[in-house]
C-alpha cells in the first residue's frame, strides 16, 4: 500500500466531509433532512438527480459489458438518455407541483394522498418493495467499494465494504437531503471530468484510432452497433433501450430530487443541464469499454469490472490514479446515500409516523430516520458479504424491480383521473411480484427479457383494469369516481 495512494484517498474523503459539515446547519428538521424544504436551485437539482443515478455502474459495470459484448450494448446508454429526458419533461414538473399541493415528503405519502388511501396499504407495500430492491441496489454499491479498495490498497474484500459502511453512515448522520445535493453537485462535476479525461488520455497513449480499430477487428466476439437485422437482435436492442430507460419513471432516489427544486419554472434549465451531463458521461463511459479492448489486447484482464481501475493505475502515478479513482468511491457513496435516505424516509415517515406514532414530532422523526439508516446499511452489508453476483446483475435486478413497482403508478398518479386506490394497490403489488419472480420464468425463454418489460406492462394493465372495474358512483374516497 503506497503512502501517496492513502493520502489521495483521505484527501478526497476530507473534501466530502467538509461539504457535509458546511451544510449540516441546514438540516434541523425532518423536512430539511428528507427534502431540503424544497429550496434547491436548478443546478443542484440537475446534478443531484443525475449524479445520484450513475454510481459505480458508469465506471465498472457498463464499460465492462461494452468491453465484453461490444458496441451493441451502447443501446443501453441511448435508452437511458432518451427516457431520462422524458422523465424531466413529463414527470418532474407535475410531480414537484402535486407533491407540494399534497404536502408530501415521500413518494409513498404522495400516492396515499393522491388516491385517498386511508388503509395505509399503499405505504406498507411501498416500504416493502423499497426494502427489497434498495437493499439489493445498495449491496451492489458495496460490492464495488470492496473491489475498489481491494485493488487500490490490497485490502480484503470484506475490509473494503466495511470501510465503505464506516464512511457512508457517519456522512448521512452529518447531513441529509441538502448535504447530498451539494455533494452530488461536486461529485457530478468531478465524475464528468474523470470519465472524459481517462479514456481520452488512454486513446492518445495507445496511438490513436488505428490501434483501437485493429484490436477490435482482432476480437472475434465484438458486436457492432447493430450486429444484424435478425428478429432476436432487433428485440434485444429494443429490450436494452426500453428495459433500462423505462426504469427512470420508478426510481424514488431520482424522482424525489425533482421534488426539492425551489422554483418549478426553472425545471427546463435543470433538464438541459442534466441531460447534457448524462449524454457526455455515458458517451465517455462507452469509450472506456472500447479503448479497453486495445489497452488489454496483449495482457488481458481477469475481472472485466476492473478495466477502468486498472487503466488508471497503469497510466498515472499512484497519487493521481488514486485521486482519479476516488470518483468511483464518491459516485458510489453518493448513490448509496441517496438510496439509503429514501429508505430511511420511508421507514420514518411512512411506517413509524403513519403506523406507530402519528403524533411524532419532527425532531423525533429525525432521530428515527438516522436509526433507519443504520438498519438499512447493516442489511445491505450482510447481502454484500454473502453474494458472489456481479455489480451489473445486482444493479439491474434492483433497477428493473423499482421501475416495475413504482413507474406505472407514478405516471397514472400524474396523468390519469380515473385511477383509484384499488388500482394503485394492484399495480404496486403486481409490479413488485413480477419483478421478483420473472428471472425464474425467463430461464425458459430463448433470449433474456428484462423483468421491467413484463412488470411495467402488467402493473399498468392492473391499475387500469381494477380502476375501471371499481369506479363507484357514490364513493368520494375513490379518486376518479363518477357522479
């Protein structure tokens, strides 16, 4: 373990904690802690939404599939960019306005108010689904931290994820929504710089496009942007594009960022800032996978998830390489913090206050939120310790699950006047169950269909069908009832 690497690591962590302590005084109540009292600028909102989205996936998981399978996997990046644009365009402004009118701090409290659910079932199902998928998602981030510290410092995998937990928990205790927004702003700028600089530096270090093209041609299993026009290939492209893209509508750690902007009229500015950031970042991450083909053409690499890490370590001095790779650490921490904050908010606002102590004060809920952080972190830590799954498989399972569970209901709650609480119950439950069990069913198919595709369709149909069947004429508690 080189001293310069350790110094770079602790320098980066110190920067994060300075940001955390600087914003700590702004987190005095649960409203500040959960949603920043809706005081975020359009710059903070844009980079908070996008930086909390990518995590280690953009450095480790996505370049790995480009490197292993080819340019055809870039349809994932296209789908993400297109659907995130649609998310900004059609979800962000209406969600911001409607959640404020209902005085909702969480997505589940908005669902409950929007559909006049007095039973508490929407909140319970939302909390259960969030716990299932977010603990898996967070464990994927911990796996990335374990691999990163193992490669950088020669520490054991378990030591690496333990170190990650010891950073994440105190950081969330220091701040909350506002702290994460400022951290996301810093991380977003740093991540963009790193993900663009490293592959471009490697490109010129290798000697330009001719070397890379020759390496690609020598790689027999490398697929082009459109490998062929067969039925299977075209459907695979459709699934890559829509499978990941559709998930954006149902990611609470992303859509809740829309709820915190101060002025909804500045949402278009946030949209263009965020989409520009995303398009550049994903293009650069694609280049990482392509350049890596030439970079490792002679030596090879044992773990494809480490192509960016090993590339940085070979190209730069230990201090510079470690500081660059802290972008992975920071992006992962930022994403996990946002996800843990969503779960902690669910447990405090939607479970503790709604079911256990309806008269709980704001200060009491702040304490419960921080206790919830510990619970969520420990569960995710246990999963990360016991799993042998890749970052890509963990993140995709969680992403598809959240998208199928919440995405259709978000759209129906914003745009349907006929959707009611019974449809909402059915949509949440059916989307969650399909996302969980679809991987077992999909084993019998000729090619893989992402669970979000059937989950999103079945959940949407269930909301529409049950809402249509249960349109009671004289029940004002049913949203969309007819007089």
